[in-house]
C-alpha cells in the first residue's frame, strides 16, 4: 500500500474518531511504530491534526 493511499485512509479513519493516536493507527492498519510515527509527523506537518499530544485523545484532528 502506497503512503498517499494509506494517508487518505488514515485521515478518513481519524476524522471519524476525532483524533490521531499512534497506537490506534498501529492496531487499525497493522503498522510498526516507526512507520506510524512518520505518518503522524506528516499529518502534523499538513495541519491535519494538532502538534500538541494529549493523553486522553492523542493528537486532535483540526479538520472535521
């Protein structure tokens, strides 16, 4: 699966739940930690989610 396609699926999933969490993405998409962290960094750079991590929600989605 290419990263662009995977990012689109991740964005759809995160919009549904309202936050971005490395652990939830690992479980949902069966990814390793490093790959997931890189994808989350891309989402933060794209302003898809907030850069500030919260223990309750992970990174909150900016666009709903």
